[in-house]
C-alpha cells in the first residue's frame, strides 16, 4: 500500500526511505489572499480549517500556520498592548516597562498581502535595554489541546509542527531593529547587545523546555536565516551556542528540530548541520537562491533534510513557462538518488499570484517522478 503524506515525512525524519518523496507546502499565504482574509500578526490561535481542506484537495501535506501551541504572557511590571488601530490597516504592538517603552507598527499592503513593518520598535541603545528587559520576562503557557485539535483535522496529510520564536539576534534583525541598525549596533554596542541577546535566548530556552513537554514530534526554530544577512561567522559569534543548546535539548527529549533558512544558503547549510539540526525548512535553490539543488546537497551532506526546492519566481504567473516549473521539480527530486533526506516544498511560501493549476500539478509530478 502507498504511504500517507504523514507517514512519508516521518520516515524522512527517522532516516528511512519512503515510497515517494513527500510533498509538503505552506499554502497559507496563497489561501488567505484568495479568500480576502487578513491574519493579524499577533494571532496565536488561527482557526481556518479551510486551509486544511485546500491542502487535502491538492494532495499536499500541511505542517505550518495553524497558530501556536502556547500563549505568551509578560510577568511582573511589563505591560503588553496589541491590536488593530482605527484606520483598519495598521497594527500596534507596544511593551511598557519601568525603564522605557518600545512600540512596533505594521501596515497592511495589498501588493504583498501582508502586514509590513513601518516602525521598528528598537532604534536607540535605551531601546535595546527595554527590549532585553521585556523579552526576558516572557512566560509560556502550554496550549497543547490546539495541537491535538489540528492533528485530528489534518489526519493523514498533516504533521503540525511546534514553532518557537526568533532567537535574540533573529528578533533584532528580522523584527525589532532591522538589518542595518542591528549590524551597526553589534559593532557600536557589543557589550549591551551581547547582554540583550543572551537574555532573550535564555528566555527562549525556557519556552523550549515547556514545548518539549508537548505531544508534537517536530519543532521548528523560526529565525528567517539568509547567509547574506547572518553569515556563518556572524552566526557562530552571536547565535550558535544558543542553537546548539536548543538542539541538544530537543534531541534529548526524543524529538526532531528544523530551522527556517529561506534566503541565501551558502555556508549556512554546513553551519546548521554542525549545530545539530535535522532539517532545513524553506530551501530556495536557483533561480532566486544562490546554490543549485546539487550544491545544496553537497554542502548539507547526506544526513541533513532538505525541505524545499521550488523557488517563488517559478510559482508566479509572471513566469509563463510550465516547462521550467516542471524541470525545477524534476531536478530537486533527482536528489533522492543521493539521499532520502528530502522533501519537496515551496521555497518558503506559494506566492498569492500563483495560478491554482500549478499547485494542483505538483502532487501528480511527485507521485510519478519522485518514487524510490
């Protein structure tokens, strides 16, 4: 009998060979754009079973964007305020502490169908200290019933994964400060930045210890890595110790760990393998990425799961060539001859302007061409 999508991907994590390369994808961005639904950035419990119905219709495994399986509260004298402003398109996320206040603003953009950051929360050295003070006082409340609910809804096509927040440096680069301010701050205020990053990472490990009590098989660490932003040397200096500690704890609990690397790959695939990762999520090869599929496998080695393979540029309807789309899928699936540690997926997410027929054709291609 053919294996289910869930059975296939669990086989890959266990180091076994499935009958067919698993096809899993994050269709949430495409789904909400087509429905005209705007998920707010601060939502942790996303109740949209229509997304699961979509995955089932197109025979695609589902694993992300079902909300979080925990809630976060702030202890003591930290007050959190978040919500949608009166204009209906701008959200606020504000943290008030005894040593200061920081606030992030996001505005919805139709073109990207997302809430883009229009005001970073951290802009000064004082803000860095407020960031560290507040984020180190997060407390994590398990909501494992959400996992059980989603697992039942997904059934044999799903593997809901638990996602942990950004690391300290990841938070600063991707959200609180932005790339340029963070890089300058690492050089201008190295002691204060080290203190802040370590304080947030220590708190993240508290959240991880809570998650490790849960029923989920896989955890994903959510930093949006790209080697042109966080080079291997920068990663080793500021973040590698945290990721080594996290992967040790996850493996000791008998679970698997993935990390989200949805940008440039050179150097980072090897670095992630060295800290003990099981899987690289959202791998984007050429065109768009900086490594060919074959170069991805060569750098990752045979044991690191490569989860991705279809670059965003090939999904978009601006690319009219179905032949190029199919050829990219074939080239990625050819990697199965080098290692069964392989999953076919979008490089991050399927863009909103993708025609549905392209999503529907992937499962058929995978079933026909991706057999072992």
